C-alpha cells in the first residue's frame, strides 16, 4: 500500500510539474525566452538530473540490499529448522516432543515474520513464543546416555541459538531503508526537472503524451524501490513457500 501511494504521489507531482512548465511557457513574455535563459535552465536541469540519478542509484542499491538480506535470512531460517529437526531425530525417539515443539514454534515464527513485518505491528517481535521457550527448556534438560547423544546435544543448542538469532535479524532489518524525507526531496527534484523540460516546448499533444509516459516510467522506478525495501509486503514480497513446504515434514 505504501509503495502504491509513493507511485501515485510521484506521478501526480511530475505531471503537475510538467503542466506548470507548459503553463509558464504560455504566460511568459517572449522576451524572457531568449537563448541565454534557455541555456541556464537546461544546465540547471542537467545538474539536478545528474544528482537525482545518483541518489536513485543509491536508493536502488539500498532497497536491493535489504531485499537480498531478508531473502538470505528466510533461507537460513528454513535450513536451520530442517537441520535442527534432523539432529533431534539422530539423537533418539525421546526427542519426539521437542520436534513437535519445533513445528509449532516454526509456524508461529512464520506468522509473526510475515504478518507483523507487513503491518508494522511488531509488539511481540523480540519475545520467544511459548513452544520455542518450551523447546529450549526441553533440550537443556536432556540427559545424554551415549557418546553420540553427548556430541549431538551441543550441536542442537548451537543450531537452535543460530535459528533464534536469524529470527531476530529478520525483525531488526524491518525498518524501511528509504527515509521519507529523501523520497520527498527526490520527488521535488523530479517535479522541477520535468517542469524545466516543458518550459521551452510548445504545448501540444506530443509533448503532453511524452511527459505522461516519462512520468509513469520514473514513478514505476520509485514504486519498485519502495516495494523492494519492504520485503514482507507489497508486490515483490518474499515468498513463505519454503517454510510452508518444510512444516509438514517436521517431526515425521
């Protein structure tokens, strides 16, 4: 929803800027439209365009980094859950209850990550779920009887700790890496740039259509940037299918 709002605001702002440029072109006296004036405006627009391009490049890199980081966290979380279940299975049948706890805790974690990150309602972000707390207590209370079990218990605790760390990282990276003031400034720059483009052009259907097409293209770029910076919501949200496929197999 936020990315769609950014797209709409950007498109309207750029369209208004282009329209203002055409209006000024009609109302300004011809004496103000001399070659020197055109050159100054074009140089200024070129400078702003270069700066805007650099800032957009940095925004794309930031959004892509956030998206890739969360994608890696989802894969790491899934891999740790599978590995933990396999280690418990190797430990022996006495870990069946612990394996069932993993399945319940994983389902709760998946729900929290996608729903709370998407809505911003992450009040319970840093608190472990009930099944997760029970799982750690169960593992801590296990009494190894064989050499294999004695070697497996510290590995189980290590993987479980890494899993909990990954879950927290998925919430730590929740904040939108694209600050709102930066978005406002970039949109303002783009509005001024498009106004300068139409300032010295005759108002006709071709110019108007070109401005609309270019405004859609630039607005789409900002839409994708903002959408990628929110990996658990929007059009390009990270899929939870890997965890959906894993959950039925846990404890079986």
